[in-house]
C-alpha cells in the first residue's frame, strides 16, 4: 500500500503522542501521567551521543546500495570488506519489527523511517563496535552502527539509537559501546508507550485473523503456509482460467515474486479484478496438485461489508505491469540468496534457484531460437492446439508453453508460425513436470523475427 510516510522530529512526534495521554505535558519535568503512573522526564539520548572519527573502531564512509528493512541495509563500500565492495549491514543494538516475509505491527513504519533517513543523507558512515568488522550469526552480514548526516545537519546522528528512542525498535544486546544509551532510550520509549510499546492501531497493519506476509515469503516458503489464511498486497498482472496472477517487488532479492489466486466460477467481484490494480488479497494457501504448485483460494468480495478483513479490496488502480527482463542464463542457472527465519526464530541464509523464486512472475526474454515445436492434438483436451516451443539461446535450452493462440481474425496459430524463427517473448514463469518454463498466454506477447 502506498501511504504517506510521516517522518517526525522527536519533538513533533512526542507532541502528537501527548494528545493521547491524560494530564499531557510530555516535557514537563516528569509530571506527565498516563493511567495514573508518573512518566520520567524526557531525555534526548540521540543528542548526547557524538560520532568520534578518531576512535579505534573500524569505520568507513559508504553510500546506500539497497534498502531492506528497518534494521538491515546494504551499503556500497570504498574499501572492500572480506573481498566484497558491498556491506550487508545489520544494525547493532536494535531489533525493528519485520516488514518483509511475515510482517509485524509497526514494521512498515520502521522500514520507511530508515529508508527516508538514508535516502536523504548526504553522508553515511558505518562503524563496527570493535577494531574489526564483525559478522552476525549468519556469517554474511556485519553488525554496525549507522551514522548519517543530511544537508540540514551539522553533526552525524546515530540511526540505531534514533529507532530505539522513537519506539520503532526493541533493544537487542547492551554489551557494546553505545549499549547504555540504547537501553535507556528503549526503556524511555517503553515508558512513554511509543509505537512498538503501545496499544495504538498501526494504520499499515492488517487487523484481521489472517497471517500478514509478502510474496517473497510465499515464494520461498509456500509449504509453511499451506492451509492457512494469509493477507498480502500485490498487483494483478494476468487473468485467465478463473485465476488472477499477482506480483510484488522485493527490495531484498531485487526481483518480483508472484502467486496465482483462483476465484472459481461464482465470484461476484469480477469488476475488481482489473489488470494493474493493486489489491489487498485475503485467502487460503492451497497446494494445487494438478499443477504441482501453490495458489490462493477462497477469495471473497463484498461491496457493502463494514468489516473488510475477510474480503479482497482494490487499493489503487493503474499500476504498470512489469515484465522483468531475464537472461537465459539467469533463468536456467541463476541463484538467489535470502534470509529466512526457521522454527527456532533464527535467521538462516538460504539459496534458491532464480526460476523457483520467480514462479508465476511476468518476465521478458529476448532472442530465443525455436528449434522444435510440439502441438497438443488430443481432440478431447481444452488445450488442443496449444504448443510447446523448445528454444535455444546463449547455450541454454528454454521451454515456452503457449495457450491456444489465435490471430486477430480468430484463426488458430500453428507450429509453422514459430518453427525455425527467433522470438522475443513475454509470459509467466510456470512449472511443469519438474522443469521451469515460460507460459505464453497471448499472441500479442510474442515478437516473431
């Protein structure tokens, strides 16, 4: 959902929150009370911590490479660390709510805050807690303090501490150089009941009984959610065979992820299912045995429901349908790494094939030489006339499976249309008989050369 990102200074934030308190005087020398309990006097811990360029802690000025979430960022380095010019940074001392995978309350706000600060920064410095770069438990990310400065700022500010002071994170470990400040800021935010410590309604968090996830999580962990009700946001890219296909971009993987949603034959909200609509989807994850894949089922729509938690909903219209340009090499042998949380709550770096994580997404591939065409000829099959194109490009074999295609006059398109030709194709990543392929749905999505 595209929402306006409200980034507050500490003073403005607390003044607004103060309106929720009884006897409100948030800077009133500890006299403010809520529920009859006296609040401590507000302390700006962020202003007390200064960046020390002369410390013996290893540090480096960096630029933003990729935003992930509230406490994870990838930075471009000037000097390589362990052979890499990209530092995958995990923030020391903080744990923000999840905003990727299974999404938690206030996770999107914490992520938006970090992204806004670093995007607008004129200088960013990452600093280890010691005189060497220290990896986290996964071994692939490094635990750092993140300092930033904007054009309006004369000094660097410690982003880790800001997140704690604003109540956008919980404290995670105090055995470090700024641990005391971090813990005190965390306890103060908890006393003031800010964000993660509050009972306030997060406007970006779904309040129904479904599990809030993103499509990256569903693509990586579909079996985990089999039979469970989920809710997510995505753009409709295709509609056919009583199903819609939805996709959303992940900043962590740098690619789109997607899933199909079956609406059946008696769905009463067909006017909502328009290509390019950004949807809130509520449904049940289901293993579709005939297609050997997972899909969303049990979609419901009501134009008159006051409680919308059980129903799909159009959030925005007119989104561009993105076909991610993909090379044959990437499709056939590409690998993607991402962090998944196991049953013990530990993050594990997991490797997937590119095609597996791209299942059901809209992709574009160019320069495919058609070397063989097989046509389905079973007269009793609804797929009679559909074709399987075996293609070659850059030394890789790509399979394109078509629907039954017809030209503008309604004539069936047959094998001679493709045989021996080179094609550029747009389609959905599909899975059949143990192999990933491209599903071509409309003849307008292929250019024959």
